[in-house]
């Protein structure tokens, strides 16, 4: 997990985390912070093991830690956050020692993490999509009634 710790300590990663925090200071639910990123990573690892997919744990963690890192840009200028996150993540992945093929898989998963067409895939993209959706604790959220997620998409009970 050496490369994952490099991501966590990367100057730009820390800057983007702070940007997300500033952009969501008044947001009442589902913040895009390190807690969310780690929840997604750990759920993706559980899914990976349960489904016996066999994805590399470092790739899972890298994709999860970076998948919403550009959320602040969506608030700032309307750039879809999956596109912003993909664009911001490339340099970080390179600096942290990810190979070209690994980087491509991670960036694809980030780009696809909101694309429902990948939800059933046995791929890094599918794992990230499913884990991201499962990470939302609607069952204990005080602002759940104000949430714009459709009721059928809300997690009304703990699954993992």
C-alpha cells in the first residue's frame, strides 16, 4: 500500500480534498471527503473478495480515493465531477508510481463510476460503481428526506 500512502500525502491530492471541503461546507449529506473515499475503498475490497473478482487492492484503493476528488470543480464551473476527477487524477497516479496500464484502468473506473451500464461488470469500474452506491448511509441520515436521490436508490438498510 506504499503507493496509496503516496496518494494520501500527495500535495495536489491534499489540495483537492481541501477544495472539496470548502465547496461542501454547508452540504448536509453525502460529503465527498476522505471518509467517503475510504468507505468506498473498503466496500469495493469486500465486494472484490465476495465476488471473487481478483482485482488488485492497490488499484481499488487508488480508484476509490480519487473517484470524487474533482467534485469541487462541478460546484465551481459545472464540469461533471467524474470528468474532473479523471483529469485531476492522472498526474497524481503518475507521481505515485502507477504503471501506464494500471493508470488506464483506474482512470476508466473513475470516469465510469456514475455510469449505470457498468454496475454489473466484473471489472474495476463495476466494483467502484457498486461500492460508491452502497457507501451512502441513507438509513441513518438526518437529511435523507431532503436528498434528491430517488427513494428506490436510497440505502434504507445496512448491507455491508
